[in-house]
C-alpha cells in the first residue's frame, strides 16, 4: 500500500517549486496560507479543510477544457473525459443523497440558487405559457407575446427566511438579485424563542401565495422540519426549494434523517460542496425528476462553462462522503457543536435560540458590551477566526452586528472532540470578557474600536497552540 502522506508531501513540495519558478510570491503566499490555517482556531461555520485528494484533483488539465452543455450534449468537441467526470460526480451525488437527479455544474451556492430559480420559472411559468401558444421556444413567440411572457416571468413571488433570522442573502433579501427578480416576502423566527414558527410561516404563505417557498439557512442554529415546509408549500401551490449549503454534510452523513432530510421532501435542493460536506468550492442542485430538464439547461442559461477540474474534485469528495468514516465525522460535528454551546452556557454567555442542534452556534455578544465586529476583531488578535453575524432584530445592523457565528466543521476535521470544544468556549469567553469597547474621536461609544487587556492574547494563543499541536492540520504535508 502506497504511503499516501509521503506522496502528498512530495506532490505539494514539488508543486510549490514549479509555481515558484514562475511567480515566487504566489508560492510564498500559498505556504503562508497553510501556516496561518495550521496556526489558528478556524471556527467559520461555512469553512472546512478538504482532503489532499480533493485538493489535488483541482490542479489538473481538466481546468483547460470548455464543456458548455450537458453530458453527451456539449457545445464543444472533445468532451469525452469531462463526460466521464460529470457523470461520475452526478452518480455519486444521487446515491449519496438518494436524489432522483443531480446537477454538479454550479460554480458556487449562489449559482446553484440561480439555476434553481430559473428552472422553477421555466417549469412553472415559461413551459405552460409556451404550451398555451403552441410554441416550442421563445423564438416562436410574436414580439407582443414575448413581452407578455417576460412580464409574467418577472412578476413571480418568493417567500424565504430573512437574513437576520438566519436566512441567506439569496433567499429574497432585497439588496440581492433574488430580492429584485421576485416580489419577495420574508419569514422570521419567534421573537421569544428564536425558533421558526411554522404556523406563522403557514399564515404568511397563505396570504402571500408564493411561487417558491425557500427553506434553509446560513446562520440558524437549529434543525428544520422539511416535511412541514412541504405541507405548507403544497397547501399554497408553491415549489419547495431547500438551500442546504450549510448542512449538506449532516444530510450526507445521515445526522439529519426523516423530516430533517430535505431531499425526499423538497422539489429542488441546492447546496455548496465545501462547507460541512468538505469538498471543493462549488455548488450542487438535486431535483425531483419533473424539474430535471429545466435544471439541465443551467449552462449556458445561467452558468458559464462548467469547471471540469472542480466537478472531478466533487466526484472525489462525494466518494469520501459515502464512507462510514464520513458518517462518524458528521455525527462528531453535531456533537461538538453541543459541547461548544454547553461550554458557553456554563459560562453565562447568551446563545441565539439558547443552544444548537446542528453544526453552528450563534453567540450574542451584547452581554460582553461589544458589537459583533469588535468581538470578531479581538478574537482574531488571539488567533481565533470567526465571522460577525446579525442576530434576530439586530440593533447594530448587518455591518457591525451583535453576534459571532461559530461552526464546528473545520476543527472536527482536525480531530477536535467535545473536550477540545469545551476549552474553545472557555478561550472565547476569556477573550471577550477581557475586551472593552472603544470610543470614537468625538468621545462617543464606538462600534468598531476595542482594546484587549494586557496578557490576554498571549495567554489564549498559548492555550490554543496546545490544542492545535495535538491535532495538526494536514499532518502528511511537510514543506520544510
Ligand atoms: N459565505 C457563506 C457563509 O458564510 O455562510 C454563505 O454565502
């Protein structure tokens, strides 16, 4: 059996030499990035560490091939090997998630959502319209009919979770294209519990009658009942679209099953592939059979040419996610989030919804007298990488915010368990309780400046260094 660590180490050492022969500063920045990632506590809930096999798959000549279209139906010649890659990635995705159809071309989560929006519009609005006019495609319509169809396509409704309740920008947030291309309304969470109130979602859906009901989140620390969401969608004639970008690893790893697994319940499911799923950066759409023909038009309808090297890496990552080891990993991600939350609660910190049952924790930092921005910066000084995040009805808005979002996917990949996450909570509370908000030049309270008490950064860095040394990142890669 080959020594995979030795091969990986040698592959990267040689690759960096080749890069340095052309642009040494890029080779240097690449080395520095590995050192930074190795030396910090990465708690950004949307990040992870892909395996060397996934990373290496992205660095090949598949990058050089154009392949617009779909498997066996390309706008370019010579796509036989891309067809192999795309078919394999789609097959793995279908089997991993038990989906009827998988589309692996989206370059990102936002692209995946755009493909889903357009495929729903094509299926629900454009298709019936063309049928009414006996037309095969829009080129067969008169100019006046085309104008009317465009009006109809641009006049549809979308109901999604609001950004400050934990939804994503692309779920109808007004400044995002999704909030401009649809008439949108948003559902929030219960002001007391911070949880989704399904009766309130139902009431809003009955009143608003959306074409698309979007479920899923990027900063909601709880599970969602997708069976109930589907009931609501069916009741009002909506298409249920679930964006599982954040928790697709927990779906793949069978932590979320039954009503918590979106795939059997939603008409269409979108995801990224690099968050809890631990693959390359990219997007994915899973759909029920009836939507497959319109999803298949994603490129060139919405997307540029597929990134064949990334589709290849998706195939490798999906193969990894089908193993028992990945299931154990996914369960550990959820268990570790519990340990992190309990560590905070034991120290009197406030968590949105009072805890978690997925991979993320949303810490409300107002009790420390800080904004999210101050907390994020102070933590970074101490080598703890997080991102500030709004809390529901956030008084500090989306820029300064009142929260910090923390996820367990990346450090679980490094091998952190419950005891380590309990210690991480202790270190974060140590930093925040030793940080003071600053003042503006005019002497008023600042939302950005802060000061950390002497000795805190050194103390916390030393403690986190011990944790990181016990669980090295990419131990097989030695670039010395
Ligand atoms: N940037 C991703 C996140 O952090 O959740 C979503 O777009």
